[in-house]
C-alpha cells in the first residue's frame, strides 16, 4: 500500500511539475526563475568616494545591517574620481544582475550640467533603489562678529553691497552653488570666495578676512565643538536639530530657499525589478532601525529611505535646479 501511494504521489508530483514547467513563464518572472534566492552571493557597492568620509562610513554602517537582513555580505569598493565617473563606469562594466550597485548623491545631480562630458547618464544608464541619508550644509560666522543670524548678514549685504565675503570650497561644489543660490534668491550683493579646503576657509573666517562660511557640519565639526564658529542658518527644509534647532535660511527671510544634500543607491539599467524591490524593502527596514538612526546622527546624517520613484524624481528635480544655478552664476563647465 505504501508503495502504491508513493507511486501515485510521485505521478501527481510529476504531472504538477510538468504543468509548472510548461506554464512557468507566465507564473514567475524569468529573472526570478534564474535566481530564486536573490541575493545568492555577495553584492558589490562601488562608491565614488575614498575611505573614511561621511558617505563611506554611512554606507558601511547601513550595509552591515542590510547584509544580516538579506543573508549576504556587501563588499564596499572605493573608486573615487571627478564627478563620480570612475565608479559609475566600473558599475556599468558589470552585468545588470543585481550584484553590482553604486551610490549617487546630490553632487551627481550637479555634475550632469557641470561637466561637458560626464561619461554616463544617471537617468538613462541607471535605476534608483532608494535614498540612504540626508545631510545639509550650514552657514557659520565668527562668534566675535555682529552676525548673529542670517537676517543680520543679509541686511548688511544689502546696506553695503560688495563688501561682505562668503567662503566655500571649490567652484562648482554644492557649497559654492548653495552660496550662489542664496545670492540670487536674496538679492544680496556679497562676494563668494572659494578655498581649497574647509580648514582654509575657517581660518580666513577667524581672521575676519571673510564674514561667513558654508559647509557641512562634519567638515566643521572640530571648530564647532570648540565653539570657534557660530552656526547662523541651516540650508535644508527643516531646522538643524543636530545644531540646537538652528533656523533655516527660508525662515531667516529667503522664502523657498532650500538645499538638501542626499545620497542614494543605484543599479545599472536592466537590473530586474524584483531585485530592486528586494533591496528597497530591506533598506527601508534598516534605515528605520533606531540604532542605525542614532549612529548615523552622530555622523550628521538623517537616514531616510524612499521608493525608487521618489528617488528618481529627486534626481530629476535636482539636475534641473542646479543647471539653472550654474547658468545664472556663469559657472564654467568642466
């Protein structure tokens, strides 16, 4: 009896299996059939930055947890280069199979109109997975100066046009373009002076050679911790909680001013949609983890995930926004 039942069960299984095999294409996506247990091996993340920076540290923090959730390791590979070109090309050289991804940032959006030949198109050659984190520049002043708020600075710039200076890093950087955006939106007439490094700009500020500096809190961390700088305004859409609820530039009298820096993971175009969904779903959970959020906040990052469509819309909007700023400020293409 056992043998007879087993035989019938085997025949039923064979018939069912044959039916599935004949109709499988209509039930399962081809890519899922090829790799039912994605991810089935380690995933490479090629970063366009060197080791030890905010993007590198944040990525490693997030993917450690992401790897535990998905049951696979994430191998972070640092490939720095102008405009993120080297990392993007390295990613495109791999098959779009979900096992090689990269990071784009708000600086990528700036690079599209800034570079004559970028070497890749983030809108056509890649598909978004999700944002990871947001971190905004801040304006700071010398504590001994009369500028206790952005409103103070803008009033002085209007009263004495061309006499006040704002320090940033290199021309075409987000910091530089954020200062250009402030100049155009406020109508204030001040001079923007680029420096090679944040410390050089800070030293110029402490010598009173310039009256304001804009940079990321992480770049200004040491001087801020020693109270050598006075935070004046946050550039993002909300007050800077990490700096004691610092008012935004918009709240200081420039309605509509907003500069929000972000980073996000992208995959080569052609990567299966179910792989993107798998990574996005796991990322949403990891980025909402209280411990991850706490540790990222220590780096000045607010972890926040988005749908692929939201990340795509953000990239499109930022490319258009910074293209206008670059054109208005007559920033030469690189």
